[in-house]
C-alpha cells in the first residue's frame, strides 16, 4: 500500500489505515489515480459467500476491481483510501417490483421528470440502488433510465400494463411497449376481491407468447393460487405478488422450480391497504419522518379518512391476506424457490425507501433469516431480473453499496443503520438523510 491519500468515513478512527501508511512510509501523491480503496469494513458481497472481515474493496471508474481480505489484495500506488473500520458493507438493495414517477403526495397522474428524479433519489437515500418499475411507465421514464445516474437509483421499466378486452387489443399494448424499448411486460390477472373482471387465459396466453417473441419477459400480477398455476403453465417469467387466497401447494412449488420463476412477496402492499385505519407508529420514526411530507401524513391521519379504512371490507380482507402471504413466503423460501425482493412501492401510501425496510422486517417476521432476505434483495434480485452488473460486489459490477453501522446479518433491521450510500463508486448526497435506530 503505497502513495495513498486517506479519507476517513464515520466516527471510527483509522487504526488499520494509519498503521499501514506508517509501515509503508506512505505520503499522499498528487491527484491522478482513478482507484479508490475502501478498507477496514466487514464486506458481505451478496453472492452467498461468507463475509470478508477487514476487507479491501478496490473501485475504479464506477466499477469494482476486486474485494478481498486485507492480507490478500494490494492497493495500487496513488489510490485514494476510504477508511470504513468498524463498519459493514452490503451491496445496494434492489426492488424488483416498484412503481416510479406517477404519484405525488396521495395523487396519481404526476408523471414528470422532476417526480422521477425525486423518487429515484429517495430510493437511493434509503440504500435502494435499483428499482424495477412494473407498470405505468412512459417514454420519459426510458429516457431517465438511460441517463447518467448522478445519485439516482438505477431504473428499469415495463411501460403500460397490458390490458384489452380482445387478444388484438392486448397485443397492441405489447407491441407499443416493445417499440418503446421496455425491459419487461406486465399483466394483471386479478379480480380485486371480486369487484372487477380478470384477464382471461385466452388473452394472457397470446400476450405471453408475443412477449417472448419480442425477446422480453413477462411479470404477472396475481392474487389466487389457481391463477398462479395457470400462469406458470402458460409461461409467465415472474410472479409479481404473493399468493394470498390460500396456502400454496406442492404443485405450485414444483411449477415454480421447474420453470425457474422467481417469487416477489410485496408484503407491504397489503400493509398499505389497512395500516391507515389508525395513525401508524412509523409516523413518529425519524428514519421515516425525516423524509416524509408532513402534509401527506396529516391527510393520512385525518379521523374521517381513518374511519373509512376501518369500515372498508377490502382493507380488512387484505389484512387477512397478509397473514396468508407471510405463511406462503416462508414455504416458498423453504422449498428453494428463488425469492425476489419486491414491495410494490410508489402508489399512494406506499412510501418508497422506508417501506423497503419495512418489507425486510416483515420477511424476518415470516421466518426468513437475515441472509435469505439480503440475498433476495441483492444477488438473487439481480439474477431474477436478468441483470449482470448489479446486485453483488464482484469484479466488473457497478460499485453500488451501502455502509452500515451495525451488522445486518445479525438482524436485518440493522440495514436501517445507514452511514452512507455509494453508487458507481461515488458517495451520494444525504441531506436530511435517514438514520437508523
């Protein structure tokens, strides 16, 4: 380790780095090296490997050059050293099912570049460095997707949700989305607790086939077990919500495994339907309130609004559905089916960033281990989306990572203890940043 400029991050002093500098006779070199070495942290890389204690992670041009124990890797001469002694590093978290750009406060219809930018920055401030927006996306979203990040979460889009009363109408939506250059196609096969008509198999079958003909993958919004099995037989590529009407059976698990389809639980979607029957405890959580709009909180705390939620049959039904969803998540995970972390955040009352941390806590309550949850939100999430340059801290992948004060492998709620978030090797601004407990 020679010719190193040292940067200290966080409250802990640079015992390791200072010792190495002194031992090597290091002196700061003029600017010119494009390598940054992050030293001293425990690094969990998202692959399922054991954490690396006292790690060194080398980053250049926004990409990871390598990660290893300090005894096994050399720091190039002239590198900038960022000391993370006593801290914990995980890959940036990936939400495989969110919605970006359409909601402002509690209203839809606000799909603007400013709103897209604001929401993607909110995700990243909470350590969510990529989001797959499954529906409601417009051409503007694709332009934002393809721009430089500048501290915004990576964005992937599905365009308009495919609808249509005939096969021809539905296929026209597929073609329009494909022409726009979307990453996914999304359909809804759900009757909203018996209040609307479901897309029929004779329509969604051709939609799935046309999606595959266009070289795209299809995500299915669903609720019922029998619909899930029918969609799997028809070739869906992604189960975008929990099965919530009854417990999953062996046939479903076998279909998921045989077709290697990922399962996105979106537990907080159910929470959002009933939690505002009272003023939620999280409204007083600084980790949430530091970034929440007080006007929105006031609207959600209105007694008349809360009474309407308490009297809503749908809200109470979804409350019961959450219990089934959590049972099914545990069974799916135990079966070896790959779980893809997802929340359905973005619509009104589903708070981006904070609800992702709530989702992880609910997954723990369902019986998943911290490592299972973190895998679902990092390496497994990237694999489920078919993206090869995010999700793990491996050579050549984007240097997107979160620095934590506490060990998330001991308790996944420690992912709230955010010290800093880095995207493509650059620390993102954290004005009024969320702090953990």
